[in-house]
């Protein structure tokens, strides 16, 4: 038995807890609304804000490649924060539990830095690059200090499979609503009030929703949980020994990379392929179509997972995305059908596999955490989510750089080569995720 491990009977009891009240589940899940609104609005507009197309109304502060390089370097520099913060949170002992102190103290500065991202100094060039790097570093640090421990609460407060599925399902709907606000609402806010006002609204929403979620599970989150008394090296060694985690992690990350590449390319696609003036409104409408299909698809995928397994439906979602994403690159090339109709159709079809990207990862990670607790005797939720975020951030940090490199091949109405190539690149990345996840074998709920 590993050092510090509890006896087997204690491990069994830790997974047999009373059901979480419905109000607590909903409030905890509601934090996804603010988090997704801020994340998706930033993913959609940050590169475009600093490096707009030549024929846009914005001043180009940096080149697309320079923006991609800054985002990549910052992501790589701060990616280790997730593992260290997760290990720190798992070891924390306080009267508010292991997670709440991080959430309460780190959320306000995260919101502040999210606004400062869109308030660069005038003129562009070196000062703009330094500002982008500094504010992005501050945002990522405090977002991790708040979001990592909050995310790690899921397996800790919800110990039954039913509660977890309920929370994840609610998070999908709140997250979809947040995604709609971030992707659709941000476009409307920019059109009426500008980028800085949009960022302020999204940051305020993050703060309100995160605090509401913490209040909803205050009693459960603040209850004493034995700290995982392991060194960082021991904790990482145990995490790396989980075959289920090592198969789930790259598939999850590659799926996210492909999705982010597609979304970041969308404003450029609308501007250069459709050749419209109000690209922000078109982006809002297209993302609204995709989100609407996601909402309709969630209960269908949930029922399919109950009949089969989360593994099978998540696999099907990856394969569907790998097949649909490349179709975006063909929009406008099909004769007799208007390019606008083609684009709407592709975004609608893409909404079905995207529902799987939102629905299953958190529940699968909770299963892996339980498997590890049965094996090691330690509850290490934050370490697993931290390691997952480390790899995700490291991998997704190349997305802006990849998009910037592709745009060098053509990002104007006269030459759309780079804009179009982003779609098959995104599909190929997700196909890699599908190939890896085919080897995943963990049952949905490990036996206790």
C-alpha cells in the first residue's frame, strides 16, 4: 500500500455519499456560464483585435504571426502553474476546505486582467506586444488559481454517478448559454460599445457566476477532506501511472486544439470568403446556429451514453468533428448554392459533434480520479485537473501560431488559401484525437 494510503474500507466509504441537492448542483454548474462567455469571447476576438485583416476598420497593432508567437510563449511559460496549483490545492488544509480560498481570492484579479487585455497602448509595435504578454500572463495565472480548484470540486462534492451526470449536463447548458453570450453577444457588444466594454461585461459575468457557484456548494466544499500528503514528485508519478488518464488526455487536448483553430479562423473566413462588411454580425449568427444545434444534441448524446457508454459516444463525436470540420474549407466552392447557405449548413452540422466535446470530458476525468483514489488511497482531484490543463494549455498555445502561419498563405479576399486550409488542419487534428481514444477502456463508473 502506498505511503499515507487509507485502508480499503475507507476508500469505499469515500465514494458512498448522499446525493447533492439539486440547487447546489445547478449553482455549481452555473459558473460555466461566466467562464465560457469570457473564454469564448477571448478566443474569438483576441487575435483579430491585435491583428485584423488589411481591409478591416481596426488599426493593426501586431502582425498575425507576432500575436501567435506572443500567445504561444505566454502559454508555454505559465503552463506549469496548473500542476503546481493543483498539487498545492490538494495539500491545503483550511476551515474553508481545500478549494474555496483559491476561488474567493483569485477570481477578482482574473476578471481585471481579462479587461486589460483589450486596453493596449496606442501605436502598436513593441509596447503592444509587451502589454499583450504582461496582461495575458496575469490573466492566465489568476484564472488558474481560481478555475483549477473550482473545477476540481466536481469529483469531490459529487460522489455518485447520477450527481456527476446531472452536473455535467447542467454545465453543458450553462456553458452553451455562456458560449452564446461570448460568441454571439460579444459581437453585438463590440458593434455597439467597442472591445473594451465587451471585455468588461464578460469579466463581470465571470466574477458573478463563479461566486454564485461557490456559494451554492459552500457547505460541501468547506467540509474537511484529508489533504493528499504527497510530495510533488510522488503525486506526478502516481498521475503518470494511470493508463486511463494517459489515453484520455491527448484525445481531449487534440479535440480542443482542432475546435479552437476552427473558431479562431471563423472571423477571417467570414470577412474574406463571404466578403461582407458586417462580419461581426455574421460571426454572431453562425455561432448562434452551432450553439442551438449543440443544445438540441446534448440530451440525445446523453441518452446514447446511457444506452452504450460515454466512451463510445465521445468517440463518435470526435469522428463526426473530424469529418465535418474540413467541409468549412469548401464553402463557396460548391456551384449553384450560395456561399452563405453553405456556411450556415456546415456550422449547423458541426454542432452535433461539438455537443460531445462539451458533455463528456469532465465526467470522464471524474471516473479517472475515482480509479486513482481506489488504487492510491488519496483524493487528488486538483492534481489531475492541473495536469490535464498543463497539457491542454501547452498544446493549445500553438493554435494562434498555427493560425498565424496559415494566414501567411493568404488571408485576403483575393487570396483565401490560408483561411481555407485552417479547416482541414482542424479536422486532421481531431482525427488524431479519435485514433488515440480508441484505446481507452475504463468503465464509466469504476467498481468500488
